[in-house]
């Protein structure tokens, strides 16, 4: 699960694998930011992911996520420890408008959710990716819901935007699970394998209904 970088640092969501959309039948009560507490376990005893701030020490896990064959090549060149360090450093640059949250399992990074905030217009570009070995567990939907909730409350943004390739409908499922509403199609947005691909665009307003997905917990103060 990953996001394509198309212009500047604004990525288009392009999720690999068919991650099921998690719609909780009876979501647990939680704060608007998506909850607090540690990763814990689900009722079946499986360890659960949680969210924390991205750290410079996560570079090794980023490098593993970008390994050949994972479908992450559209995210840029992250093929060495030095390139992974630069990738993380760019997201953590002081004064940056980026707000990256690591999806972690036992404190090991397995995914990333980020909001590129436009404070002047109170908008944010929303993107994320999930490492190949942890796709298909519903964590991307839950992480996206939690971070979107946080961005619209803690950052006081009024609108979030994202996009995904129309040839990957699983991307739209995650977007909808996180409370985004489809707004349109950018036809022939960019070329892949000799043909131009349309992009589905989504938005979520602070006034839109809260998603029914139980967001992942934040393991540290948001």
C-alpha cells in the first residue's frame, strides 16, 4: 500500500493489494484524534498496530518497506541506508508543513500516514503507505481514519484532499472508510506502462460525518 509522488511532494494514493475496508459494527468510544493507549491485542490475540510520531531511527524500517518487489518504486529512490535516512529527514525537516505519523507494530514502523498542511488555506493533502507484509489487516483504513480525525481537530484544518488511481479500487475503499467523499475524476492524469491513467479525487471536510471506523490508537500524545 503506497502513495505516488506526482508533483512536488503531493502524492496520489495507489494502494497495492486488496485491503478490506474495516467498518466496525460497534466501534469503541474514542477521542476525536482516534484514541490513546498502546498497541494491545485484538480479541483473537493478534498484536495490533498503533500510531506514533515518525523518528529518525525509523529509517531502517523505511528501507525494508521499499525493498524490491514491494510495489513502492513509485515513491522514489530508497534503495540504500543513506537514501532512507534522507527520506525520513525530509519528512522531519524543522519548520516543514508535513505531519508524518508512523504506523508501528511493537514500535517497529510498518506504515506511514502523513498530512501536508496548507495552514493559510486550512487545507491538507493526505497520503499514506503500508509495508507489504502488513497489508490486508485493515490497519491502513484505521490509521487513515485516526490521522484524518486528528488533522481536522488538532491542526484545525477544514478540508483534507487525496487521490488514487482508478485502476486500483481498493484505494477508494480505504479513503471512504476514513470519511472521505469522492468528488471527481482527473482524466488521463499521468502515464503508466504506455497509457494514461485517470485519478479519482476525494475530499473530507471538518463538517462531514465522522467515519464509522475505529481509528488506531495513538501510542504517544498527539
